[in-house]
């Protein structure tokens, strides 16, 4: 009997995709999962009831396509962000990854270049490559920050069509000062994307790039509802930019890309933002306590404005990661060598993490 199973190598796959691995953090069934930067606090029974009611109201119309441009959701997001933004300056998609993909489809592509400052969000170079855009890694500073001079020099050297800046940065948690972003805007020949997926977790007084939108039509600020809003399962990302940017994205977005259910759940979550964002202050305090504890244990820790902490250094980080996993706690082996990243969880989850780490130093 012959084996007629077809392998990936037998298919006429694009040459630039051969040898690549699908992106994805480990999804393991363990008691404590602290590896994907989720908000650990689920929707309350009151919000679950509101979501059920809202979905019930639209269920009878699911035979029809949804609002193609998600206008009402964009209005709600504009009101949430403030800064005088309107729906014409907001765009939404299935998670911030689809937002990034659409930006690259509109402004990147073959013969064009995108630049980022790593270590940073690993999906930026992945989506860049899949879009046929050339990726340039211009490294961050030793402390994981990004001095304006370093950023400007890299942009002047490579003249990229798209610049990715991540603030707070993933996986390090560090934020960028506005003067560094402004310096990039002055010299960048193309679009400047500031990824603010973790913006709600910033320490008090840390500014947002949203304040730079007036007068900067090539600036895009991306956000997500997956983190602070505790809506990772909803898959809603969004951006704020000049209306002309939204016009450009309309050229590449798929029709009816946001389902009626997704739009309804997102709008309901925004209507209950006070409840959902109520855990942010708790997570900030837990994060700061974790940073202090890790440093007290003699470990190096990156300053964090996010809901996770990067810590090290470990000559064999895989051994430490596996040892913690063996205790039922899943964290992330990501970022620069010798470092590990842990998401901020509930007090009980953080106690389990501390105990597991203490046994696997």
C-alpha cells in the first residue's frame, strides 16, 4: 500500500513562505496561564447578561450582512479614546493583527520596506514578510528603550515606507517618550505606526501618541480590546489616524470583515467600560509589586508599563521555563536570550508563579 499523503513541500507554496513556522504561543491546559498577556478577570454575570441580551436582539437579523464599515462601533471607539477624535478617524478590524495586515497591504508590499526596533512585537516582522514587504530590524537600546538619535539614524539609513514603534513595548513593557516619536515623524518618509496595545496599563503620567495625531497625517496609532478590556475572545483591534488613512484601508479591507456579533459584543463592552477597565488599576498594582519582588530576588527586570514583566537573566532559560511549567504555571519563553516574560494575573496566580519560580532558579 502506497502512502499518498501530501506534505507541505509537495504544494506550490510561495518560496518566501517555505521553512516558516506558524505563529502562536503554547496553548496548554495548566492551572495557571500567564503567557499571553490576557486580562485574568472574566466578564461579570451582569455583563454576561447584557452581552446575551444584545446578541439576542440582533440574532434574528443574522441572515443579513453586517454594517460593512462598522460605523456605530467606530463612533463608540472615538468617544472612548477622546482627544477630539471622530468616527472618520477610527478604523476597526479582527484584532490588531488584522489592522497591521491592512496597513501593510495598503502601504507596504513588494519593493517596499518596513522597519522596527527589536526586541518588539514578533507579529510585526511576520506580517511584514507575508505581505511581501522587506523587514529591517533596527535594534533597541541595551535597556530596551529607544533613543531618538538611534531611531532617526536608522530611518535616514533605510528610508522605510513604514516605521513600527511599540509603546508600551512587547515583550519588554517599556514605553517611548513622545519626543522620540516626534523625532521619527520629522524624518520618516512614509507611515509611522505606534502600536499601543497595552496603553491602558501605562504608569501615571505616561503620554499617548494619540496627542500627536493633529498635524501628522502619516501617523497611525493602533489599539486593541483584547487586553485591558478583557475581550481577547472578541477579536477587535482598532486604530486612530487621519481620515485619508481610513480611505486607504478601505481599498484593501475585505467586505463585511467584522461580523454583526463582533460589532455588538464590542459596543456592549465599551458601554460597560467602567466595569471592564476597573481591573486595570488592580493589575497595575500587582505588576509593580511583582517588579519589586523580582528585583528583591536579585533578578534583572525591565521597567514595565504593560500587564506583563520581562525578567532574567538565566543562562538556561528553557530549564527555568520548563521547571515553572512542571509546577502548573505557564509563562512565555520569548524576547532576548536569557529572559522570560510573565503576564500579570490574579493574586492567587501570582502567588503560584512566585512559588514555582522560587523552586526553579
